[in-house]
């Protein structure tokens, strides 16, 4: 009896819109969907950020692939010159002189 008196006093101090069962149900559902559900809004935000990061990495890799393809095409055209300059290789009975410019 003593607890009912205090509960009744508490419920009379609660504003009328918070006593509406439909509003409380919608509010509880919204809180559940935003924070606790397996497919919550927070999870979707994190996943979309990850997807955007992966797309930017893909763009960087595409640029690197284009640069490598240009270098490969240059190497295919002038293979002998590329190998001699890059790896200091020489033919038989040939001397290689390296000149360093300062």
C-alpha cells in the first residue's frame, strides 16, 4: 500500500504525452532500431564509411595500374635499352661504364 502511494504520486507528475502507450512504443522501437538491432543505423553508417574507403583505394590502385602499364609499354618498345640502363647489363665482349653526374 505504501509503494502504491508513491507510484501514484510519480505517475501524476509524469507529463501526459509520456503516458501515451503508442508514443512509448514508437520511441522504444526507434531506440531499438538505432542502437541495439543487428542491422542498426550505426552499423549501416560504419559499413558505408568502409565502402567509401574501399572505393577510394580502388581509384588509387587504378592510377597505379595505369602508371605501370605505361612503364611496361615503354619497356616493351625498348627492352634492350631499359635493361642496360636499369640493371647495367652488357653484351658479351662489351664494357659498361657508369658515369655519375653531380
